[in-house]
C-alpha cells in the first residue's frame, strides 16, 4: 500500500543521509522524497512516499522515530489529507499541435510558463495521479523532458505536525 | 570563564563526564588530543596494538561495568579499523563513545592524506554520530554523545573531530553543560500500566509458561527483578546467548540457553509453551529458527526499551515499551498486591514434563558427548575451568564452537560475567575484551575462551597485556580447524572442507606467548587436563596462554535443524535427530 510519511527533523547536516540510509539499510522503498526547511529554520520537513504493508510501515515509522535527528512524524495516509506534486514538462508544440497542447493544459489547469516557436514548458500541480494523467494526455511523442518535485502533503482539518 | 583549546576542551569534557579510561591509538589527526591527554593525570590511556582491539577492549570494559567504553583513534585507517568493533557494540547494544580524529576542516572532501568519511562509514552501525564543526560545541557534543550512548537502548556514538578544531593555538571559553534538552530524543521510561496489568493476568493464567530473557536484562540491570519474578511464579527461565547470567545459571528453574545451540529442554519448552514472557530479547533468527513455525501455541508478552524491536520478526500479543527495571518492578508490585497465583497443578505438571525432557536429552543430567575416547573433549575443558574458577570468573569469548561450548557449560550466576559478541559474531573479540575487563576488575579471574582461529584475529593485543600487566587467562580450544565452519561443511556440504583447515601452518602458541613475555602451556592429553589447568590458573600474576588440543571431530549439539525447522527440531548428535 502507498503511504505518505511526513517527518519533522533537525535541520542539521547529515540528517537527510541518516533517513535515506535507513531506507537502503533496511531494504525499504522510497518512491519519492522532498525536503526543505520549515518556518522554524532549525527544523526541516521531509515528505516521503513509500510502499509497504502495515507491518513494514510500522517498522519504518518506528525506525524513523529512533533516529536521533527525527523530532516527529506522521503517516498522512492514515487520515484525510491533501497531497500535491509539481510537474514541469517541455512539450513539442508545432503548428496545429500548439492549440492541442494548450487545450490539454487548460483542462488540467496547468500553466504555460515558457515558450519558444517549437515548444511549451508547462507547469501542473496536483496529485501524482493527476500528473500521470496529464502526461498520458500529452502523449509520449510530444514530451521532450519531464521533471517532478515528488509529493508534499499536509493533513486536512486542524491537525498539525509541529513541535 | 576558563579559556581552553579544542583539544583540552575535549579531554576536560571527558573528565567532567567521569571518564577515567580511554582505549586508543594515536595518529596525525589526533595528535592535538593526544597532547592534551599527555598533559593531564586523571584519565588513563591504554595503547592497544590495533584500533579494532581498542573498540573491543572498551566494549569488554563497558559490558563488565555498565559504564560507557571510550575509544580514541585517528582519521582514515585508524577510524576504519575501529569499524568492526563499533558494529560489534551496535549489534549487542553496548554503550560506547568513539572519538575519531579527522583531517582539517578545509581538507575535508579533498581526498586528503588519511581522510575517510567516518560519519558516513559508520552511519549504519552507530546509534548516532557527530562531526564537530566548532571547538565551542565540544562540551555539548560530548555531553550528548554520552547521554545518547548510555540511555534507552544503548549503543555506540561516534564523534568525529577535525584537527583544526583541536588546535592548541586557539582558545575558547569552556563550560560543561549541566543539563541537556534534546527535543528529538526521549528514551522510553515506564511501561504502559494497562499493558502491564494485562501481562500479569496472562502470566497468572499460564499453564505452560516460559520466561525468555535476553541481553536487555543484563544491560538494563533487571537480573534481580527477573529472578524474583521467576521464583515467585515458579516459572522456568531460558536465556539467550546475550542474556546468560541474567538469571542464575545454576538455579534449578534455569533451562539453559535457547536457540540454535540451545538445550533440548529450553527449545522444546519454548515450542510447547502457552505463554512466553520475552524480556529484553529481540527474537533473533538464531533464537527463533523459522519464524512461521515459532512457538505455535504461545501468547507472547514482549518487554523492550526499543519499540522497533517489538513485533519486528515475531508479533507480540502484549507489547510493553519501557525499561526492563521499571516494567518488571511494576509487574512484581501488581502480583504482590493481588492474591492470585498461577494454577499450581498445571505448573507442577509442566515442571514434570520439563524434567522428563531434561532426563532424556538435557545437557546437564548426563554427558551428551563421548567420555571414553583418548582425546580431550572441549566440553570437559570448559567444565574443568568452571570448577577451577568456582563459577566466578569473567569469561570473554571469541566466535565459533568454543563460544558455544562456553555458553553451554559455564554456568553464569551473575550478570555481566559472560562477555561475547553475540549479534555480530566478531572473531578477534575475546582477547581485547578480556583486557578491558581485567582493567576494570584487576583482582578478578578473567578468562578468554578462544580458538586457534579467532585468537589470531587480534593476537597482537598480547603485547598490550604485557605493557599494562594484565594477567588474563587465554584458554584456546585448539581443534586445528575453523571448527564451526567445518561443522557446517560436514553437516551441509558433504564434508567438503573448503578453506577451513590450516595445513600445518599454526604457530607454536606456547613460544608465541613466551615471545610476548607471557607463560605458555600446552595440554594434549586427557589425563593431564585437570592438573595442567590447575597449574595454569594458579599463576595469578602472569598472562597465561593455555593451548588445549581438543578432539577436532567434535560438533556442537544440540543444533537446530535448518532451514525450515521449528524451535524443537534439533540434531542431538551426529546421528540423532528429534
């Protein structure tokens, strides 16, 4: 099962490598990983998408909690939550294709953020599923380059992950 | 406020932490620190002959005393040589602080001379690590390092110190922090009251209980409480390899060690148990055999200070996260406050069944090995040493058959007496560990049980024993082969002895011991075993290397059947299986 684990950790050198190292050391999967400092500069927030059954996820969260740099964590997929990923894609756009791509971008509520006579750079935000669907709609032959941010997430409602 | 250089700060912080002993080896990046050590009196530094020896010696010191072992090494090869010892301590949850010199900050990442990324190298085998960026941070980092190493589930902590940080020309105000606040580290304390009450109720309902106690009971100082609990309930107790001594080995309720080379009665009782109380044990694969076949009818209570150990391989029915001491004492209080006792007739029946197993195949009701051959049996050597030392020695061990014979036949009545590398299985551990123990307890008998294979992995420490006059006994069960490897090759590879024999290349250990200034004793014949052992152990003031030639064909039994065996599936001899 796909899980989104959100981690608050000390914003110190080596902290990220401990988290990543734990995953490779214990044979856990990382589907995606994003990390950046929070409003409190001493803390980083890391979001990671992983796949595993309940037993594996329990072990992952326990072992993450054991890392000295990890302050708190939450499995966002346990409750209702919002997840977003940012996609930027360079798309071949010549002649009639230009309108076609533009329509797709509008349907997916994306934005064209850069243009040349032959291509568009498109930005789309949403769930990973939505981004997959957008890429599929564009079609393989029009795509020149894809970059995705990995998933970030936050719980719905008044629940917060903070110190 | 006093102004100190980084090197002096480091040593002062160790003093303020109460450290009086360091095991180490100097080198370029650590020289400022070594100079600071030279200019003080309260910390004794033991110069080993190899950094691996430093870590094992500090480890032996830590295991026997419960204090934090401290190691100081230089950068590069000094640091990487320490890795095996750090991993050994990590696997057995031993508190240790390893200070490694590092190249100067401006050289880090440039592949400088003797540079290695120690924080990176050691990352998977430490509880935590620090790279010191500024001298001002030294006191706080040292304070944190000791706190982390010795609380919760203990473990090794690496502090990597670039040379410029210890520069004697730059001085900073020194103050050792009195208190620490770490928002990201709160080791477990008391167990959950509701869980403890549930556990007590389950224990009281048990008809075929077994207490399965591990190294956490030794480390967590829970031996007395565990013993009281077992006696009060009249429950049988088995210890893991790491837990030997957690419950008195010569007590009638003790079933012996469990697991791969555990006793028939311990493994069989576990298999048939209806309630298992696991305390400070981690259901290691050398204990459980095939997890899906592990103790099919048992409800499991699991007490551990590390939540990640609970339900890792075997799912616990009643998990309790907390220190062994607090949880066991709360359990005892709950038991004492009620009048309930387990069903005595069921417990009596259970003991009758266990005694029957003991009679049939128990290691201690009759010798389960050949007693009328011409050759010395390794089991007899351990039994003789147990008698001579009156069961009161500190016994360190290397890894292999001799380790299992020692675990089976030396009965440890006290915790912290049996010192071996259980988790990592590090050959070469025994001798330096024995030196660490001897420094802690100069008046006690310290015996290193080893083999001719293991001893050669850290034999250079014989020289350390000379320099610091550490009269330990080295008991080498010499079977002229890598015995445990050979045993597996004979059992599982049709006797193809791939690289497990030395082809007449073994040194003369008596001469070797003498070359280091020690006494060497060779024992080859059965009839001279007791006399020569007595003589060797009568040498209180010298390191004695006792090289005992034992039956090279002997195997360690019982041995659990692998793969796909359950706890109770064992080989009892070369020809007999359960």
